[in-house]
């Protein structure tokens, strides 16, 4: 309409044309944070001696922004940058440039990780006394038989995505107590959790973090790993498997004493086992509401199991035998069953009583005597922050499934995803909002492009209070 154009130009012009409208807010927000953290300067300094003709820093930012805003393939990014989103100082990209930028990024990875950590730690005044570590897996839509001979990274292994039929990689993430991911690792898909601690510890020692307490889940609590975590003055808070059969664990669980309530649904009991060098410090944590939830779940399961056992009596011989085998091998029912000499199945009341002992409880072990039992329990409870980081990495940033084939490209893809996760978590911490909410609000900020014989005009939509 003429009156709309008049508000923009002050005069009516027949050849004034509305050329395009692109999303502005999300990329602008990420770019400002990128600059605030000094990530652009870091990349410019790392690439300064390479004299490239392509804008490497902008290409890398575009791929990071794409992960956070609209995850897509590198080929699809060509159209995304040109037609859908305004990336500051990058009007268009070519997929071959993006792949080149990924290769260059990987070449400077160690120094990039170190500089990014120190820049973020200084700007955000990060507390790095507690470092949380965990692993996850990420699969590829590739049949194992289709992977080339000599494949060293994409392997079948224990799948945390419940896709054991596909090849995968294992990803490790170190996160601060605020939930900021400070480093990521990539290992072959058949890597066991127990085997990675030495490398993680050595890599972080190189950053001279000072006194660090590593917080880890039960999958890492071998005696050798705990020794490694205490190297260079470090300490650990780790979960212990309560059914591990270890004598010290059994003694800790059976030790009498009253719980102390420190928070709602958080009761703790400190237990010391052994003396001298054999001394081990445990904190047994009890959550009454979780105990009640587990009790009700088990009651429902046992009711269902009783019905299954009743149904067995109606079956003829062969069908009865098959149904009996199925129940005994069932992942939920099997642990509550015992078979009599005549082959009859019964609910194992002793197994039920044994399970009740563990309701709402988890056991933590620590090497640090300066922390109170409450700090140990709360520190371990914060491990959920890293689980949230993994959920964001996999769902919001759509890390999986991956379609890259070359090992270096896979590693670069994870590196880009880590940088995207870093920006996303900082936004969430500062706004106290989830990234999808922030992203959706900011993506409503648009940039209009108008052209006329007198030149081009760019106009953004008005900012909302939230934006």
C-alpha cells in the first residue's frame, strides 16, 4: 500500500519494491554473545597466519548458529543463509566453503578449546572447582555392514540411544556447576566409560584449573579411575553401584544411624568405612518421595506379574513352557521370580524385600574431607545439569542422527555442536528461560529488505519487551 511505503521513505515511489523478509533476532542474539565472549577474535587470531580468501570465522559462526536455530545439512545451509536468515556480514555461503571451514576448525581444535574456556571462564566468572563429566552415544543412519573396512570411529557399542543395531560414536562432556559445557570429547562407538577417565584428567590438567573435584556417575567408579582422579591434587564425588557386591559398599549400606534432613526430600547419612589408607568416605542419600514412587511402581508391576502367573495355569504344555521362559527372561518380571523344583514359577518374596531396601536411595563416595556431607550430596545432585546439556545437544541441536562419513568431519561436527551448546546454555543461564522459548521469541524479529531507484532500505520489525 502507498501509505505503508510512505512511512518508510517519506515519499510515494512506483518502483519501491519489497524484496525479502528474513529472520533476524536469533542469529543477531547469538552473534552478539559470540562477540562478547571473544570467539570471533579467537578464531581470527588462530587463522591469521593461514591467509585464506574465504571468511572462515563467519562460516564457522553460521554453522554454529544453524545448529542452535535450524539444524540442517551443509547443503541446505546454502539456501538457509541466502533466503531465510540474516547472518551479519555473510550474505551467502557455498557448501564446499563450509566443509573447508570445518577442516580448518579441526586443525586448531586444541588451542581453540583452551582459549574458549579461558575467555568464557573470565567473562562469566565461572566456578570451576566442581567439574561434571559424563558420556553419551550418538548414532548414524548407516547399516554396520555398509561401513568401510578399517573404520576406526563409527562402531557398534553400548547405545545410550537404544539403537544397538546402528554404528555410533561416544561423546564425553565436561560441564561446570552452572551447566556450562567447557569441553567435549569424541571416541569410537565401542569405547567403554571406564576407559576414558585418564585422557579426560590429563586434558583438563593441561588447563591448570587448580583444585578440581570431578563429579561422575556410577559408570566411572572403578578403583583405578578414582586413583587417576586424585592425581595432581584432584578429588572426586562419584556414585557407587549399591548392588556392586563390594564389602565396603555393603558395610556402608548396613551401617545403622539416623538420617539428617538437609532439604525437602533430601535426607543424608555420612558413613566412614575403614581406617588409615583404607579409609573411605560415603554419603547415603534418601529421597522419601522417590522411595514412594518406586514402591508404587513395584506394586503395580507385581500385580501385573500375578495376573501373568494366573494365566500360565490355563496354557497347555508347550505354550506353558514358552510363556514360562518368557517371564523368567523378562527384564522387569524376571528379578522377582523363582522357579520351584517342579518347574512352577512363584513370586520371590526375598527379592521383593531386597529391592525395598534400595527405594529412594543412592550412595555417593568422595575423596574430599573438606566438603560437608550436604555439599557432597548437593554436588552430586547437580549431575542432572549435564544430563540436561546432553538432552539439549541431542534434541534441540539435533546432533543425531549424523550423516557425515569422514572421521575428521564427524569430529568437526561435534566441535560445532559444542560451541552451539555453549552459547545456548549461557543464554539459558542469563535469561532463566529454556532455549526453545528464547529462540522462538527472537526468531519473530524480522528484517525487511526494500529496494528503489534511490537505493536499498533495510528495516527490522519493532522489538517486543521480551526481545
